[in-house]
């Protein structure tokens, strides 16, 4: 494996993704491998971008948000705009996740109450 470029198989092995995933990200203008005929060669830049894509997906960012954030890297302002926008999106996502967690916690508590009620009813009818 070259330090500079990786094949699609090497990328799949290194990041735990499928070739289809890499081709999909390429079709969405998230990755830009070097094309040699049918062969795709991924640079260090592609590897860094894939790492950020996977992290963003894990946090629930949309692919469009991720693409826009990655595109801000080249603005020439030492990534100040990119960082500010990343933080804005991250705060929004954290708020959404916190709300979802709170709703899930409430639903779990209600379901536990219903289960306990049902178990008591079943015992009482025995």
C-alpha cells in the first residue's frame, strides 16, 4: 500500500466501508479519487475527507451539510468559516439529539409503567 494513494479495496479495508459506499460518496462530490481507467486511487486528501464524512454521518449530519462543510475548507481563511459553520451545525444537531433522547426517555418510562401495569393485571387475573 502506497503512502500517497490507496486502491478502493484498501480504502474499504481501512475504513470499514463498501466499494458501493465509496462510489456513492464520489457521485455526491464528497470524494475525488484519481481515475486510471476503471481503477480509482484515493489520495491522503480523500482519506481525510472520508474520515470526516464518516464522523459527520455518525453524528447525524446530512450528506449535504457534510459536503458544504468540506467545500468551505478551500475558502482561504484558515478554515475559520468552516469551523464556525461546523460549530453551528453541531450545536443544532446536539439540540436535536438531546430532544430525541428526552422524548425517548419519556417513552421508555411510559412503556415500563404499562408493562408493570400489564404484569400486575395478569397476576390479578390468575
